[in-house]
């Protein structure tokens, strides 16, 4: 559709969870904050994990980021507490 931006915050029992994403032509970005004592499953639209970066390096080499699988056209990662900035080229 025409949605190109979203932002949300949630005050969890462990602290504030934040997520915002933008889609600009073929570039997708996702910024998230995961509080202490929490893990998150992150879904990024992509056909493979090789096209995804976190903090200007391949997501596969990012600390606290673990690639799990491709599911329905999305790369699925498990992330530990912290701040993350993902970027993906859409093909």
C-alpha cells in the first residue's frame, strides 16, 4: 500500500519498547529499542538475510542479533536487549 512510515512505543514490565520503520522506494529501515531482561523477534521484509545490515555492518555479524530463518518473505531475527538500526534493500 501507500504506508511508508510507522512508529510505536510500549511501556512493558521491563521498560520501554520502541519501534519505528520507514520505506523509501527500495530502502527499508527499522529502529528498535529492547529493554533489559527482554528479547524480541524481529521480522524484516527480505528474500534473504545477506541484504540486511544492522549498524552499517551485516546483521549476521552484529552483536546481540541472531538470524533464525526466512518466513513468508521476511527475515526473522532474535535480538537481545539494546538499540538496533536495521537496513534492507528491497528487490
